C-alpha cells in the first residue's frame, strides 16, 4: 500500500462523513418533518433537510462545526507499509 493511497482514502472518507448521511437517517428526518405539528420544530427540520441536500450537491460539510477528527486504524498482519502511517493521516 502506497502513501498516496492512504492519504487519498482518508480524505475521501472524511469528505463523505461530512457531506452524506445514510438514506435511513434522511428518510427518518423527512418523516419527522411530515408528522411535526409545531411550526418552529417543523421549520428547523426543513432547514436540516435543505442543508443535507445542499451539502450533498455542493460537497461542503453539513455542519460548519465539524469538530476534531479522530481516526482509529487497524492494520492486518499481512500489510506492509513503507512509510509513517501517522504522517499519512
């Protein structure tokens, strides 16, 4: 495994985590929006749903406060790395 492969994969996974939600979560939010009777809560759910769509189409984070990323890595016995894995993160 090459250094560039690790860096590219980590970047892709972070982008996906910040811009996409699983379909079941989006569907649950849509159902909650449809059922919600409180105008303020309904407005908030609508904003969340719009933000999800904008994030997906524009490839920007759903939330501007994305926090600090923490990465846990497991390496199998059969893999050989010729670089410092921490540096690749």
